[in-house]
C-alpha cells in the first residue's frame, strides 16, 4: 500500500517547523528543496502552503534587494494568538456595554409607559380605529368603480376618446370633400356606400 500523503494542515505544521527549528530566513527556492528533504512535503505544494501561512500571519515575508525572504519564530505565533485574544476580549466588552445600554433604555421606556386607565383606554381606542380602517378599506374595494381616483381616470379616458373621435371625423370630412371634388361623386352616395349616417358629425 502506498504511503498516505500529508493533509493540507499537516503540510502547514511541518513547513512552520522548518522555520521554528532553524530560526532562520529562507527564500522560496530553498524551502522547495528543504520541504521534501526534511518534512516530506511535495516540492510543488510548498509555494501554496507558504502563502497560506503568510495570509494567516504565521509567516512573515519581505523583499530584500531582488529576492523575497520569509521567516517565522516560535514566539511569533504566541504573539499573534495574544493579539487575537485581545481583539476578541475588546469585542466582547463592547457588546456587553451595548447590551447594558440597551437594557437601560428598555427600562426607561417601560417606566415612561406606566399602565393606567388613560393609557389602557387610548390603546383600546387605537385598536378600534385600526379595525375601522380595515373595514373601510374593504368597503372601498367593494365599491371600486366609485373610487374618486378611478372615476377621474375614466373621465380622462372619455375625454381622450372624444378628442380622437373629433380628429378622425375631421379627417373623414376632409377626405370625403377631396374625393367628391376630384371625381364629381355625390357625397351622400359615398356615405350610403360606406354606411355612414348624415349625423356622423354630431358628437355629444
């Protein structure tokens, strides 16, 4: 059976051990050679593992001249954990302060809203008004055709329809007049043929 390869976390631990055991500075190429030789880390994965350690702040890196160097000391990880712990404590304290302030505000609001007959009466009246409002909305929906907004909308539609009828009636009159002059045909004959009554211009 072939030996099991290292997991991603095992690679991180072992690469970090190279730094902590030697307490030295390395370039990527050096780590790619030392990784397989000392810790059994495949050379091709060293770069990715190193980057993950840098991203987590466990390994430091800097460019010196034209080369990039990386390092990590045993005390460095402890310092990082202490900083994280400090941040968490500060966050926790901030949340506790906020919670205390909110509780105080809640108690203040409760004290301002002392239950009495007047307040109870006002709340009862408010509930009744809400119920009446819902009933009126339902009634308005039942008589939607009489809704002032809808009536106004219908009135505008009628006006637009009437204007369009007048416009087309004028167009028909001009066309009829032009046709009778050009061809000498009686206008009444054309109206009878088209089924247009003589009172077609009367629009109420």
